[in-house]
């Protein structure tokens, strides 16, 4: 046997030695998530470290509680009216079962979370809509909670941060659901009449009556990159006007170009940006 056999490179894992897993021990695989924009598969742990933003800049959808964790100072969020739940007020077929399924799937009782918190050390009231509860659709309870928040903020002279994600009014509650848009809009107007700040942060997707009402009432309107913001879906518009819409017609970047929003803010910069805006609009006598 020649000495060269002792010094040649190993051909496989068995020859390398020490690298093969022991018998009966399974290798651990981390779950990944595929980006719909670039197709890259990112480990879940890395996505969480990057606030659920892909390396290409695509912003994945996140839950309301995840967003509150990213946006607010640690330990400052105090939830309000968390016990309110929607009911099947019209006996709509299958609605009770759907509500129960949504509560189990989202682990939330409603399509919006409301409360008070601090952002960058500054006190505010905030509502964050829940995409995993019927896509943040507006029902009687969701409208009631947001209305109460604006009224509380007006009474306590607090600015409001509203994070929107919604498919619009909840058809299972009929006209009672639709009227929540006007109800919240009125509360937002009364809050503004007292000289108080309302910041709206539009996330993907913000559509329907929410866009046509309080989502666009903010004194300052921010949006996440690539967020779809519209009243009516692109296909419906194309069928109506019989024309093909240009690419990105209903994206945040187009809205910014045409003056409908004030700024596009990536998720990693939102805490700092909102904190800065709250500091700039701090009322006389307010302490940080």
C-alpha cells in the first residue's frame, strides 16, 4: 500500500470521519419562508431578526401583536377593550362558525387591537388592525373600539397612531358594518378639532371603505414599501374603464408620487420615525 493513500482527500462523509450523525439522531431543519418577490428562502429566525423583511426589501405580513412589539417601547403597551367580541347580529349563514374559526386562527377576539403605549418615550394611543382576523375587516366591534380610542385620546390629549390593514366593511354585518367608517371618521375629526395629532400607517393591503375614510384622514400618512392602498380592486377598475392599469397603479410608491401619502417608511425605520414625529408635535407642557 502506497503512502499516498494516507494523504489523499476523503471522497465522502464516511471517510471524513466525525461528521456523520449518530445512528438514530435526526438532523434539525429550520423552517423557511419563501419570498413572493424574489423567491429566496429565508430561515424564520433570520426573518424575525429582520422584522419579517426579506433581503430584497419585501415586507411580509405580520400580526397586530408582532407589529405592536416592533413599534412600541418595550413593556409600555396597555391594551383596552380586549374583551369585546363580534356577534352574528343578522343571523348571517355560517358567520358564527367563521368568527370562531378566526378567533382560533388569529388568537385574537377581534380584527383590531387598541391601547396606549410609548414610542420613543412619547405617550400615544394606538390601534393596530389584525390581518389574520378576516383581513382586518370592519365590523361593529372593530368600529366601536377605534371610535372609543379616538374619544379617549381626545379626552386625555394624546396623539393617535393608527396602523391599517383591511379588506373593507364586513358584509356579514351589512349596513351596520358600513356605517362604522363614518362613525370612526367623525371621532377622528373631533380628535383633530382639539389640535391633536393623528398619524396613519398604511400596510398591505389597505382597501375598501377603510381607505375611503379614516385611513386617509391622518395629519401625517405613512406607508410601508410595496403596500397596496386602494378603494376598489384593479380588476374591477379595468373591467369598468376597459383599460389595462399601469404597473404599480395601486402601490404606495404610486400614491407617494401623486401626493396621496407623505412618506414611505421601511419597517426597520418606523419606530424611530414615529418617535421623531411625536416629539416634533409634542404639546406645550408635555414631558417625554
